[in-house]
């Protein structure tokens, strides 16, 4: 039985707690939040102990793992702090907000199992698209495009106390809402080679200092990839990833996969786990967290280990280095 603790008891932590409660070989023993009422509510719901900080929790408890569900700027330092005590780390995305923080994570990953929550890698339609590309079922990949067009308004930023600033969120739509899609493009197309990025703040200029919109012309795995993400839309539209192969176009939208060939359109649907949080977060948390613990039990590398997110993190940081100046 893995005895886990959750640090940060806000929105996404509710999904982690539900998964830890549901899995047969994990137990949520403690949680911590700067806002005591949040930790208390989680503790009451799951019968665990509540603390007001990670340090206080780790003084009193000896968990096998911590789940970091805190604001972005805290992921890397908290991962290092837990790893220094020999505690495994499962961190929400993004892994880092700066290149300096990457060093902290490398030090942490050298000591303990460390996983990053890119849960959408486990989506069945993504797995199927990966297989079709790898096996060249429809020939080679020629190019790709992806769109994330969501809606975020001023209260979303102001009420959180950490979103919308470089210091605590580390960026806007790129580092937060669309990093999953950027990561999937790297998983599907390959290593980043060329990067050209523009950023803008179209609809929240008076409210946040980070970008609400990013567009990039990338070369991944040798092919051109067009990337566009914004929080200036009027609803949370399904993310679209389109993969142009020699003999077909694959379209991933929500949980589905559409294969368009010269002879027609095949629509594949997949069985997906029940949604535990908001629909647009995807359904992969349970599969991803289960695999993290199974990988530790089986003493094998976790699929979303630090090495596996290096290219995405480096690409994201490069995009900020290029795009931030135009804001
Ligand atoms: N994987 C996904 O699909 C997904 C979805 C949503 C959020 N996230 C990520 O999860 C993380 C948290 O996001 P959220 O939406 O739950 O935010 P949130 O603001 O709802 O929750 C964060 C919590 O951390 C607490 N906190 C802040 N500083 C702390 C500290 N020093 N010690 C203890 N607690 C502290 C806050 O009080 C708050 O309750 C972010 O990294 C976000 O990007 C991931």
C-alpha cells in the first residue's frame, strides 16, 4: 500500500484525492493547504489528517509520496524538498516555470521516482494515433496543426491569487491551458527543432501580465507543426489536433479519432474512464496516477518521468523566450 499526501487542496487536488481513494493500492493519509478550510474539507471527506503547509505535514507524517497540486512556481522547489526526504513526487503540470527550476527537478529525480501529470498522453485516441504514426499505417507524417480555444475571464485569474503573473503562474495560456497539447504534439510528431513564436494579450490586457494567446510555427521531428492557443474564445471548445499523413488525415477531437482517407471518413470511438473533474481536463488522471504507482511497484521507469518531459519543457521555455517580448 502506498501512503500518499496531497499538497494544495484546490481544484485539481479533488481529482487526485478521488483517484488515490479509488485505487486499490494507494491511501491518502494527509493533505496540506495554506487555506486551512480547504485542507480540512479534504481531510473530512477522505478521513485523512490536515496541515497548513508541506513542511508541517512532513514534520508529522512519513508518506511514501506527495502529489503537488499547488501553483506553478512551487512545483520544482517542493519536489526538491520532498525528494530530499526520500519521498516520491507526483507533480501537476507544468514541471517548471524557468530553466533554473529544471536543475532542481533533475536533483529531485536523481533521488526519488518523480512523475509529471501529463495525463492526456494516456488518452486512448492519442495512443491509437501514436500507433498509426509509428507503424506508418497511412504512410509518413507530413505535418500537424493544433488549436486550443478556451474561455477564461478576469475572476478566474483574480480569485486564484496566483494566476496571471509571471512570478507565480510563469506564463498564461501556453504554460497552463495548452501545455498538454504542446506535449502531445511532441509525443506524436517528435523532437523540437525549429521554433518561431508570437504571443499576445488580446482580451485581458488590463487584468493579467501574461499572454492570453500564443501562436507558433514549429518543426517537430522534421515536419512543420502549427500551434495556436488562446483563452479569448467564448467557450471551452474541444481541443483539435490534426495529423497530416501521406495517405490520411487523423483528427483528434475530445475522445474521438477521425481518419480521413481518399475513400471516406472512419470515426473511431474509445472507452474512456469516467470524468472525475472538469471535462476539458480530460479523463486520464486515474490511468496516469495508477501507472505512476505501478511503475514504482514494478521498479520500471514511469512513462511521464522527467526525461520524458524534457523536450516539452525546453520547447515551452524557448517559446516564452521568443514570445514574451512582444506582449
Ligand atoms: N492536469 C490537468 O489537467 C490540470 C487541471 C487543472 C489544474 N492543473 C494544475 O494543478 C495545479 C493547481 O491548479 P488548481 O486549478 O487546482 O489551482 P487552485 O488555485 O484551485 O489550487 C491550488 C491550491 O494550492 C494552495 N497553495 C498555494 N500555495 C501553497 C503552499 N505554499 N502550500 C500549500 N498549499 C498551497 C492554494 O491555497 C490552493 O488551494 C496547477 O499546476 C495547475 O496547472 C492541472
